[in-house]
C-alpha cells in the first residue's frame, strides 16, 4: 500500500512512498498526512486535502482525548504520533495547518494526482 502527496507549490517535489505496517486505506491516508507535514517548511501555512473520513475521525478522536490516549488502545498509533509531533512543531513556529475533508474522485487535480502517486 502506498501514499502520495502533491503540493500546490511546484517548487516542492511531489512524493510517493510505500506504507509499512498493517495495510488499510486509513493508514495510507494518515501516512500521506505525515508526508505533507514533513515536506512543507514548518513556517509555511498548510492546507491538507484528505478524502478519508476515517482518518479525520481518528485525528478528531485524539483531539477529544487531549492528544494523550493510551498507545496500546489506538490503531495506527505510530503514524498518528508522528502527525501530532509535526503539528506541534508547526504550531510552535506559528504556522497554521488545516486538514480539509474533500470528496474522493471529485476532480480536484492535486488530489487526483496524489491518489495516482499512491498506487505507483
């Protein structure tokens, strides 16, 4: 299973990576969030478009538990931990990060290309 990331800024190279661990579409979407966070300069504002309601729900669940749930109770904890760390670092640099739910296969060119990269 793979994850792909596209940036609106053509100066940032697009990325595609294989995702380790138990295969699921949610894990791949969360891995793409980590890739986007790590691939964007921390001082820059960032909007991440994601079509996975399950991935967004996982992040909301963490937020509702003050970002401190027990590791053994959370599926994909390793990736979510990385997301939370990157979000904190971005917050410390005063940048804004938005995670936006989009409809899959709705014709958004960046999102469609990221999906294509994910299967390469």
